[in-house]
C-alpha cells in the first residue's frame, strides 16, 4: 500500500511525539497555541460532552505557579501535606507494567548520569517537572468533578490531539501527571472554581537538542504483543 502525503504527515507527527524534558527558551506565539487547541477540540467525546478545560500559562503566571509548587515540593514538611486527588497509577504493581516503569526510569537516569544511590539528583530531576522542564508554555488541564470514567477516556484523546497538533507545528510537549499532587496550590494560583479537578499538566515549547535527557526514546511493545486478529 502506497502512503499519501497526508498519511505520511499524520504518521510522522504521531511517531515523532516524545516526552521532552528540556526545552529552549524560544517563545511560542499565542496564535500557535490557540491553533493547536483549536485543532485538539475536534477530539471525540461521548454525546459531545467535551469535558476538557485548559489553562495556558506563560510569563509571570507560569513563573508564579512554578515557584509556589517547587517550593512545596522541595520542603519535606510541605510536600507531605499534598496528595493526589485520584490514583494515576495502580495501587498494586505487577509485570509487565512495573518492568516497563522501572526501565524507563533507569534509562532516563542513565542518560543523566544518575545512579541509584543519588537520591538528591533524582529528586532534583523530578523537581524539574514543576518548572515545566523550562518550557515557556505550561498547560494545566481540568475536568468538572461530576464527570465519570468515560469522560476521562475522552480527555485522553483530547490530550493526544494537543500533542500531535504541536508536533505538526514543529513543537514538543511533555504530559505531566506530577502536577496533580499539588492540586490545592494550582487551584489557588489559577483561582479554579470548586467544581474543577486538575487532570494533569503539560509542557509546550521547542526541544533543546543539546540535552542528554531528550535522547530518551522509550520502547514500545511489538504489534503481536498486544493485538489479536480474529477471523471467521
């Protein structure tokens, strides 16, 4: 089957998407951010409920949130007071999921020269989440608390659209569940209404090709590992 230019462009945007953990300070035009979100809103959702809401942070607004959350993360007493509102990861791990989790973590730390004994270095790297990995644009996504599991599935499709649309414009992203621990600080900084729950954050900008961590390319299970073709 011969692929068309349209197919090649879509495939390239999807395949080239990676979680970037170091960004250049290159500004992203507001028109480009708006265009990405305008495309992303075409994501499907059950009965067209469109459960997503996005807060776009740049400049002082971004820096204020980053400073507040980084301070809380680095202070053990404050850190202990902040818990996620929903479980992103399973409460009990098993293979192959725990194996994949461990591998991506140690692959990243190896690129950064961090050993298992370097707890401070690993904590410092995790803290970079709360500066959006130096991306000039931070996105915070929220959902109305009345929405149920189906709407969270819809939300995932919207988030993927954001990331693919960004790649189509030569930009990079990193979806970040780490922000959810500090949802109370986020709510205060962004003046969120009580009915909104933080889903995740996302860094948006131009990848810094000089940084070792951006050399991480995570492995994917081959097709025969998760696909079953059933024929009559």
